[in-house]
C-alpha cells in the first residue's frame, strides 16, 4: 500500500467525521431528521415527479419514503398531488416554507461544513486539494464518469 493510498484513507475518515458533525448540526438547528433533510434537498434539486424516484434517489424503501413525506407534510414543508391522469402516481412539491427552509439548509450546510474543514487542525488547504485530486483519479481509474453537480 502506498503512502498516497494511506493518506487518502485517512482523509476519507476525517471528512466522514466532518460530514457527520455537519449533519448533526443541521438536525439540531432545523429540527429535521437526516432523511427529512435529504428528501427536501432532493425534491428541491431534482423535482422528481414520483415517490418511487425519490425512494430510488435516497435509497429508501417506498414505505419509509412515504413516512418521511407525511412528516414533512405535517410540518408544512411540502405537499403531494395525485396525477389526475393516473391515480397511482403522486407528484411532490415544496411549499413556499419548504423552499425557504431548504435554501437555508443548503446555505447552512455549505457554511458549517466549510468552517469545520477550515477549523480542523488535521486539514490544511493543500491536503484538501490533494484529497480531491486523488478522489478524481480514483473515480476515473474505475472507468466511471465523474461529474460535479453545480
């Protein structure tokens, strides 16, 4: 095993901790479960037209997805609407409150995670650059396309 592979694994472990800490901060700040947060951001970004697409995107069972949707409906962050042409399908939409909350969550994640990375004694800017370069190399070496979502 090379030194770069070991550094990459250590970097991955450090970033996992920072992601977990950021996720906990979001849960506390917005009083949302991780699945609720993930679902809101997915609907905000992808605008899926069926619950099945949401389930697939989040790797959740349709039953759990439905429970999370019901919870978010009670919080008035989204609503579901039956497809008039096919009653088997429901579209999911964010309410105005849901749009504002999701925008705030995304801003909070960006700010909080960046602060955690910056403040981490173990992570210097050159480390982040080398980690991201190594990540791209690893993905490309597996012959998979690497696309950054903007």
